[in-house]
């Protein structure tokens, strides 16, 4: 019985078809999530500021149980539009 061939990641990239590579290059970037406290440190603001922005509808949040998560890309966009 033949065992399946194991590929090194560089071999897979070399053997990939050009149309497959083009499809993966246009794929959307995964989101960067942070807790409210981590986002406040990242954005150099207070958690109260983030709460106000969420109440104003300028920043969305995602609840994972009791934990509130904020998309850091959205936080970047919010601060860029303010400056």
C-alpha cells in the first residue's frame, strides 16, 4: 500500500496552478479581533471611548459569550476618518 506523498509548503506553492494562485490572492483578508481592553490599548484610548463609539453606531462589536470583541481594522478606519 502506497503512503500519501508529503509535500513541503514550498513545493505546493511551486506546483500550484496559476489560476489557483490568482484566486487566493484576491481572497478577503481575515479579520483581526481584540477584546475591548486590548482594542483600547491598541487605539490609545479608553474603553469608555470605545463604548461611546459603539453607542453612536460608529463601531460595531461582536459578543462571544461575555467577551466583547472589536475588529481592529474597523477601529483603524474609524480613527483614520477622524483625522
